[in-house]
């Protein structure tokens, strides 16, 4: 394996692991696997503040784990790839 490929794999691995390092982000992924949700719906389900949920979603968006789509005045989040749930289930 080339050094460049190895470095890229290490970087991707670190990004995924850092995204899953917080239990609340894992819970968000499971909730989004059930159905797309807004920040306010996630706040109610998780009993977290809006800034906290938004921070977690930002991390998940940066790691390409969730999609964000505007619907009227709110943004609805969905799971980008359901295989992440399969991977979490294996863990």
C-alpha cells in the first residue's frame, strides 16, 4: 500500500472515530436512521439544548454522515448512509 493511500485511510479512520466519540452523536445517528428530523425534534428526543444538538450535527455534517435539507424555515437532517448504523450495530 502506498504511503499516500495509508495516510488517507488513517485520516478517514480518525474522522469517523472522532465523529462517533460522543454518545449523543451516536444517538442522533440512530434517531435519524428511523426518520429525518429537525433540530427541535432531536432536542426533544435527546433532552439537549439547541446549541448542543446543533454542534453535534455540525460534526456529523463535516464528516459526511448526515444530510441537511431546508424545509421552509427549518432544516431537516437525515442519515447520509445507512451502513453507518450497520457498523455501529457491529460495535
